[in-house]
């Protein structure tokens, strides 16, 4: 679920940066050279910020994937131990029944 949300966030950032770029180009065509330069600089800063956000999302995805893997290992280990405990409990119960009948 978090991986899907992060992927969606990254896709949204990509889409938003493309649309923003299109808006800047369209608006820039209607504005003076200075305004166009200012818009271009702003776009560059925004794209840098978006790239940083995407990198952050990617690193969070890696961290969460590792955490999920660790959780799966812990769950599998706990399930195995639970099964072992149940088997031991049954063996002890049978032993006690045999011991009490002797």
C-alpha cells in the first residue's frame, strides 16, 4: 500500500513538472524576456525540488521494502516456533497421560 502511494506520488510529481513546464513555456511566449527568464529560473528551482522529492520517495520505498522483508522473516520465524511449541505441548500432554496411567 505504501509502495503504491509512493509510486503514485512519484508519477504525480513527474506529471506536475511536465504540466508546469508547459505552462511556463506558454506563458513565457506571451511575456517579456525578463519575465520569461524569471519563469524559467522558477521552473528550474521547482524541477530541482521535485527531483529531490522523487529521490526521497524512492529512498523511502527502499526502506519500507526492507522493513516489510524483515517483518516477513520475523512472522515466518514466529509461525515456525509457534508450531514447534504446539508440537511440544502435545508431546508433553501425551507423556503426562502415559505417566499418569502407569
